[in-house]
């Protein structure tokens, strides 16, 4: 607020503070965003969305949900791309949004787990909502599903089909949702199939990483009869590798995914998967953020909320009951 007063020529700033701010402005070559200032003065909400999700299908579904809701509210969306895990890129993206005078920020995976971004939001005291994190951080509002329970439920489904040779492709190790899904899979195996043979491979939520993980799972003398991938992109990659190796899905290998994005129904066979209501999560996140923006404007305290939305198992053609000879 002090920087804003100096840049806008307001008088209620001491001479010493004014000089320090102006020196920093000169050093950083900062230029005010007058278009943003004009919009802000008209009290049109501006919602910032830094994005870096490697799954285009996930981001598309999220945007479809949130854009409709933003339009209804007369709010404007400001998109900024950044590289996940690169602190300089993350800080630059947040600086661009905050200097553009956004009213609030939405964080989707993987940036929902970025400590540097959450710190920047806290320091700026900007309203924010995290979407798709694997756990509730407590100091910022969340919209998510129970990733651990969802993975547990899908593993229970695979085990119920008779599979005891199970491959699992985890997501990015820096994301809490990935850790929660892995924990759900492992817990279900311990509880429901302690005699199962398990192969674990690291993925990164990308189709390319799924290819490498599936190759490793299917290249040994002994292989899984079912593969559970932590998202649909990697599950689609597993189906591709299976076909390339002459395996029929699901006769020779069952493959299941997570998210129920568009790719789940655009490949053959269509994927059995966990439906995460991504579009509805976008709507909920926008509503929650706008409530927080209004509360701040009105000087009303706003307690961070944790909205856990339901997941659904969607059974399609990529999974089948285990038969002798599948593996």
C-alpha cells in the first residue's frame, strides 16, 4: 500500500519513506500498469491465475468451469505462465499479477503446492484459493477432492477384479496430490491384498513420463496384470505402450487412470478412471474467491475454507476381471 501511495503521488507518506520507494522504483525499472489501475478503480474484480499444469486436458476443463462463473460475476481473468519448481519464474509470475492489481489469485496444481507463491500471497495479503492440492494447508482456502480415498477406492476396484500383480505410476514427487494418491494405493494393497506383487514407477503427470514408466513396468520377465496411473495422461501412455508391445487392453492388461479428462474417452479402449469434478471445482473456487474479495472490501474477517468435493469411479473398457494368462 505504501508503494502504491508513492507511485500515485499521494501525500500521506514521509519524505524518507518516499525517497526509499522511489530509489527502489528506479533500480527495478518499475512502470505502473495504468490499464489495470483503471479497471481496479471501476471495482471490476480481476482474478489472477498463474498456470504451469503439464496436462492441457486438466487445465482446459478447469478454465471452462471458472470462465463461465467469472463471466457471470463480471470479473476479468489475468493469466500468467510460469515454470513450476523454478523460484525465479514463480516469483516473477506473482510479481506480474500483484503489480497488475489483481483482486485475488487462484492456484491450481502444481503451483498450489509452491511455498514461494503462497508466501508471496501471504505477504501481499491477497485473497487466494488453492485448487487440487492433496491436503489442506490451513492458512488459505482450498477446493479439492480426497485424493487418498479416491486412489484407495480405485485400488479396491482393481483388487475386486482379481488382480494381484499391480503396477502403479506415481505423479510428480513435489505435489501433495501425488503423495496422497500413492498413499491411497499403498493403503488399499495393505488392507485388501497383502499378498499382491507390486511394481512402483515414478511419473510426472505427463504423457511422456507415462511412456517411460509403462515401458519399465512391461519390459521385465514378470509384469503386472493391471496398471494404475496417477492421471489419465499417464494411463493413456500405458495403453499406448501396451499396444506397441502387442498386448490387448484389457484382455492382457487392465489400465486405469485418474481425473476423467477428455483423453479418457478419446483413446481406445476408453479409460476406467476416477472422476475428479474439475470444472465444478473451478466454479467453486471462483465463488469462494469472490466471497473472500467482497469480505476484504467490506472489512469483514474471512476464515479459510476447505471444500472437499466428491469423486466418482467411472468404469469403462480399459479394465476387466483377471484371467489366467493375462500376465
